[in-house]
C-alpha cells in the first residue's frame, strides 16, 4: 500500500497498550506499507466461531474433535430451516377457522407465536455450554412443539 503525506504514531514494543509511551508526530511524504493479507486471513480464520463456518467446515469439525459447538450449530441451522414448515402447519388450521372480523386477533396471535418460538430458541441457546442437557437435541424442541400442536389443530379441524 502506498501512503502519501502520512502522519503516524508508533507504539512502544514492550507495552503497546500504554498510551503514554506513544511516539507522536512521525510524518512521511511517501512510504510503502506491506499488509500480509494471507496472515490476516489465517488470523481471522482462527477467531471464526461456529456461526461463521460453512456447513462442510462444521461437519468436519464435529467429526474430528467431537465439537459440541459444531453439532449445536448444525442442528440450529437445520432446525431454523424447518421452522417455516412448523409455522405453516400451526397456522393453516388457525387461518381456516378465523372469521373476517378476527384479523387483529390473528395478527396478535401470530406475533405471540413467533415470540414464543424465538424465546424458546434463546433459552435453549443459553444452555449451549451444558452438554449434559444435549442442546443439539433441545434446539429441535420448539419445532417439535409446533409440529405436535399443528397436527392436533389439523386433527381437530378434520373432525368438524
């Protein structure tokens, strides 16, 4: 990177966090600064959490070092993808039985259902560090609840 009319500061090599030891006022007309992109990429890759990893990387991590975080993230991704089907199964019987004058109640009910679902997801995410609770399986609980209730609503609707 070519820098022109640059004003820089230099931190102390022994204690870079000490702001009193900064050497101010280094002025350069023109300079070249090398930025090792490969080194930055590798450093950033090491800091990458399971949320930023690809599915292939997560599968590899869960197989290699038996990583609970990778298994939880895989379950969370597939569970989130299946949530739309769980919501649909839950919502269709409610939509069929709703009257025209109940639109505001239906809107509030849908907000409440979404809040409950995401609240359960957050609660389950809080037990991520407790492997005895099997959070990779618990993450599926809100979907299971919505599938069971949706199935029951469909059954009840078919009996009418």
